C-alpha cells in the first residue's frame, strides 16, 4: 500500500527528486528557524529525512553535533540542493521512470 502511495503521489510532485540527495551533504532549514547541516542517509515518501554527521544551528546561535538526526517532513521549510547535482537531468530521469518510459536493466545486464 505505501509503495502505491509513493508512486502515485510522486509523479506530479518534487518528492521524486529527494532520493537523489541520499549520500550528499546539504543543509535543511527548519520551520523553527534552525538549520541542519549533514549527509542525507534516507528519505521517506512523507519527506521525513534521516541524516548523519549533523550539526544543528539554532536561531539563537547555539550549535549542537549529532552522529544521526531525524527530521519530520512537516518541520522542513527548505532543502538546499547541492551544486554537484544536475537538477534538470535528475528530474527528467525520475519523471520518465515514474511514468514507466525508461527500460529498467536486469541485474545480469549491468556492466
């Protein structure tokens, strides 16, 4: 059921883009004016994000470090896209795959 929800609702949103951020370091602005810097470990279909090697900067200037950190999607204001990611090619590839227009390789066909 959740797989269906993810596929159905990500075709027309930018949620299909978020898995491309896995293993990239970026910053996430939170609704409480805090900013989280770290490497994205996983992303859910509700935009919940797990991160590692995180520094959390509070609006009052305090800073805390965490080895792992979890952000719920409803607390995210903005996700910065790293410069190393080509946004146009990622969106094209993800949207074509979501609409079934890309032939997936079988494991024995790779390489």
